[in-house]
C-alpha cells in the first residue's frame, strides 16, 4: 500500500469549499451546553454525515439533567437577549447580544437590574465587611465566574459583570456558570460580560471617586429536558467480519455562536475528513481494510465524551486502540499568534507506532514546496511543536479509559474564548492539511501491515526523537538533581477509586468545607500545579497504584520538573478526603 497514493487520494477528495460551508453553518448555532441550539447543531451534523454511504451514522442521546461520572448535571438554558449599559456618570452601551451572544454569562438567570458598581477584583478573598458592601450592588470581577457567583450567592448581590484581563481590548469573553438545575432554581442575579476596555474604564472612574451605575438586562429561559447528543459515524462491516479494534477521530462541537476556531474548526474538519474518505472509497480510489473500524465522533466537550465512552468501553466492550482529538486546528497563525501543537499522551499510555504514523503524515502535509538553501529538504510552512501531555479537552476522557490519544491544537491564541474568535481568523489551508494527514492516518491505521514502509524502524526512530526532543527542550541539569524533603521508608501507595471525569473547582467547592477549599486554591494557584492536582495525578492513579515519591518521579520524567513531596502529599490528602483516592 503506497502512502503517497493515499495522501494524494485524500487530498483530492477533501473539499476546502465544503469545509468553509461547514464552518459557516455550524458557527451560526449558539452551541451552549444545555441549549436548544446545541441540539440543532447535532441534528445538522448528523444529517450531513448521513449523506455518506460507507458509514453507520447514529445519534447517541444522553441527558444534561443526569450526572455521569464526576460531572454534575447542567441546567438547560436558552438565551433570548442580553444588554449592558452604563447609566451614570456616562450613558454608553457596554455589551449587547446583537453583536455577540457572549454578552450573557452562560446559564445566567433572567433579570433586569440597575445598580451601583463595586469592583471586587478576583472576588475570592472577600471578608465579611467587603461582602456586606456588595449588597444590592452590581459586582465587577475578573475571577472565575462560578466561584465568584457561588461565593456571593447569599450576599443579595444585584448583578454580576465579568471581564478577562488578558482578552483583546474590545472583545467580549466567553464565560459560563454551568449551574445545576437545583442551583438555577435558587439563582436570581443576572450575570453578563463586558470588554476589558469597558472594565478598565469603570475601574478608572471608581478610583477617581465617581459613582458608576450600570444596567444589566438578561432574558433567558431554563429548560429541564435538555438533550446531550453525540454523533457517531463508523465504517460498516458485515456481522461475520471480526473487527479487531477501533481508531477514533473526534472533536467537540459546543461553544458560543460565532466562535470558530474553538471548536467549529475541529468539528468541520472531522466531518470533511469523513466525507473525503467516503468519496475516495466510493470512487474506488482507495480501499479500507476489514480488520479495524474508523469511528468519527463529535460531542459536547467532556459532558458528551464521558457518557459516550462509558457506553462504548464499559458496556459495549469496544476495543478503542487510539484516538486523535482535533481541537482548534484551523487558525491563521499570523493573526492568532499560535503554533500547531501535537500533544502526546502520557508515557504510561503512549502508543509509539500510531503516534509515529500520525506524526510522519502531519510533517508531510504541512511541508511546503519551498526547499532549504541547497535543496536538501522541504521546509514546514506552519509553526509546529511537540508537547508532553497537556489537558483541557476530550482526549482527557479517552485517556481515563486507557485509550492512547493525541490532541492536535493551536495554542496560544490571543482570541481564545472571545467574540473575536470568528471566521476571519480561520485558515482553511492548514485545516485541510491537518485533515488530509488525519484522514490518511485513518486509512493507513486499518492496513498498516500492507504499507510500503518499515513501520518498526519508523516507530523506533519516532520514540528516540520524542524522548530526545522533549528532554532537550524542557530538561535542565539542576532540576534533575533538585533535593526534596525525605519521605518515610514505609510510603503508602495510592490508587484512584472515584468516578471517571475531569475534576473541576465547580465540583470541589461543593464537596470540601470552606476552609479546606480555600487551602486547595492556595495550593494550586499556579497553572501547572492546578493541572497536576486535578488532571495528571488522578490520571496516573487511575491506571497504576503509586507512592508519593513515584508520582514525583513520573512528573519529573514527563515534564522535567521537580515538585515538592509536600505538594503531592497535600493533593493526595485532599483526594482521599473526597473519597476519590484510597491507600492500597
């Protein structure tokens, strides 16, 4: 089987025009988790994939009102209108859903309030006196909306305004409360967003002693029958054929109307890859093997992938061998200032052979026609990097089910989760290049024993490259020898025993006593420590019972960073209190 021929076949059948049409169509839905529009988006995706002939296409339906694993239920919510204006000392519009539906913090209650504004900064360290001062006021904060909202739930706050200090100056940020149905019944104060420029203007007025009055109008409705829809398209086989395993190509299709790179870009690319393979097979340009299935699947982020994999892995006993997550893959890098990152699974879940094939195909499709100075080699036309495991998308869930998964993601993106993540930042050329690589990988993964390629040698060289590159990039001699406080000789060994799913502060604030939660926030105030405590350490313990020193060694091995034993001990203590971890 000739790799170049497969790449050319997928290249020829992948339509950039159709990709753009998919992006335009899907982005028009306000795809908020629990909304009517996210259900409509799923139906559109389903009907589009049903046009292909080689797949069994189905919708798996779950409920937002039900808890799956550790993920709490989410109230159904539809936004009708949002408007925010300053009334005093100036009369100016600050935000409107006419321009962007990100105006309302998702799952905000309806309400119309006009009140004086109080700036509370991060909003998580307010004493009793400060809390008393916000009664009847609109609070302005840059803190995590759910935590701020929860902290002031009993303070009779009139309304909430949130902004993001690192967002583009005039962009509205995307924020969500993700309230449970029970929380939604008790919540009264509307919550909206404003641009950083407007927030700074208000703060400046307040610092000069001005009284600032703002009006917030949010019209929304809660719904109790919100459906969580997962769309799955898998290659078809007769019942007599023995399918050895599955390879999954997946993306999440949720997020606000108009937001494109996160993650309409990934969803549209998954759909167009599926259609390209259908064309190529239907026209007898390429054939697919009958030993494995390729499954294309899109779902609401985390909330859809978790129940889907509970069904697939635990109930149906499907053997998923590998996953590729497309999340933010279509960026104009010169605008968003991003780099395409190939984010690897942790070493304990690595699959060198599949990773090697995928990496080789990506390098091929991202190479330009331009050659080096003396014509020795082709040069990549996009910024590209390889990173150790990082969280934040649905590959997290696949990894919890022991499925080796790679995420393809463009980061950092200066327009991330804002109203300026729109179609003018979308680059169909890079999305197509990634799609062609992933589509070719899907075909090759089903017939790898027929390749005109020494797979064993490729796999070995990839492993050497991965280990060497990450070591060269991240490791420093002094970190490897950094000393830690000695542990007792009889260390306890821990394992994860809780439900699957991604730990969130939204969940932990409900389970921990207030003082313990404050201590946890201090412990994980740095991004990396937050990631270790809520993602990496629980993931390790799902697959292997480890001591604190063994966890520290795994962190050192994966990230070339030394972490204090005291930090790991406190994380394990907290996870044990929550009943998520136990000693073995």
